C-alpha cells in the first residue's frame, strides 16, 4: 500500500552549526513520524553523532541512490551525499568542507524532489562565508534553489502561521523584492517589474493557503514614503506603478506605505501579506513578531522548500542548546504546502539518481 504521508528531504545545512542537532530533534519527535516520512540528506556519521547527543540510539538506513528511498522501511533514513571530510568539521567555525556539504546536500535534495523521489525540502541553516570559502558563488539557499530549478521569478518570504502572534486568519507573509545584497545597492536593484512580480507571488501563496481574497501591502523604500519626493523618488517612479498595475489586474494591494506603519497594520490584521523592498526591512519586523515561529518559504519554485528563519548559531553549536521550534514549524509548513497528488505518494517510478 502506498504511504499516504509525504516524503520530506531534511538537508543538514552547515554541519559546524546547529543543523544536525535540529534534525535529530525532529527525528526523535513522534509528531514527525505522523506528519511525514523524513529522509536526511547529508553524512550518516554526523547524523549518528547528533542522535547520540540527543540521547537517542537509533539505527540509520543509509543509501546513496534516491531511487531506493521508496523501498527503505526503516524510520530513520540518510541519503549519503556531499564531501566525506565533512564528518571531520569542528563545531562553530567557518569550514570549506561544511560549506561544500551544505551546497551538495541541497543540490541532491532539489534533484530528488524534481525527479519525484521526495515531495518537499526542509533545509537546516547554512553559513554564507563557508559557502564562499568552498568557492561556491551564491549568497544563500534561495539563489541556489532558483538556479537549480531554472526559475527567474522567485522570492524569499518569511511567514508567520495564523495564531496569537498575528491577527490575520491566514497568517502573515513578508516577501522581499531584493535579497542578499548590500544596502548601498538596493535602490538600483528595485524595478517596477520586480515589485509587480513579488506582489503576484504573494497573492498566489496566500490563495494556496486558503485565503479567498488576500490583502497585500507594499512597503515604501524611503522614510515617510519619500515625502512627495523630498527623501527620494523611488516610490512614485518605481513602486507605485507596480501597485497600480496589479490593482488593475484585480489584486487587492495598497502602497507604497511607510514601512514602520505598514508592519504594525499588517500584524493587526489589515494586511495578509507584505512586499518589502529589502532583506532587513522585512526580516527585522517579522522576527520581532515571532522569531521562533517564522518560516522561510521560497516562492516561485516548482517544488516546495521551507526552512527556519534563523542561522547556524555557531556560538551554541553541538552543545545541546539548540531550539528546534523553528525547524518543526518549517516541517509542518512544508507538509501543508505539498499537493495531495504529490508524485512520490503515487508510487513514482522515475529512476533519476
């Protein structure tokens, strides 16, 4: 009988950080087994050490072929990939092997998902300096995912599920027009087309989680929304035209609105989604609202990918202090977003290793 649960790839991320501990916590939580069939993408020796640190002695089924995953019955499965010397990485330091591993685990998980062997991906945090020390010229997960999936219209979104933190019935999402870049470069990277695309991606996501008529607020770039051009003209020159075009297309969107006022209104339930102009404009506000519960979701991909909103936490790595709340929220959200007709639950016979 076909397993009705989705199969989720858990990528280890940077193994010098808290990623393996977060994964071990998920695997030891009985709720995880109810939600999904988890497959760890990484190094089995590292996974074993993380489980032991968690106080669990479990057997690990290891394979190097994604086509074999459907035939493995053991509850803990590791798809071995990445550099062998990642198992020798010291905790809490930038290491090229850890950066290479984080990249390789992600690539293997993307390919497995695109081939139909798994249904979605939850990524543990990676370290951007470690990526670069390995010669990998990407600023983070989002850009690697977009490139490997062959998409150009995508967005990073932080999402707070509905609950006591935000008043909106469908939670609150914040998508970003620009991503991992310097503040100095942001004004030159904002385009009307980019703002237009992010509004559309946000509207599509909110409808996927059940909202029949989402309301979206678009942040201004400058203080006071430029104050009629006194503090900058990006609002009227670049942002407002995108809002007007999407309004004409039938999307309920308002803006540009000063960011300080917009985020307060969004938390109160006036908006279900926010389009921010740059990374910290959206991240700081949403993390202040619900750091432990915020989920990072990549919009615009042909696959589902989520992650916790925090980083590798080198300062507490491998000390038994990591909090897996964000990782659990990411797993729950990943399972929620996967369509019921997902290929691996239909017994896909694709053989792409």
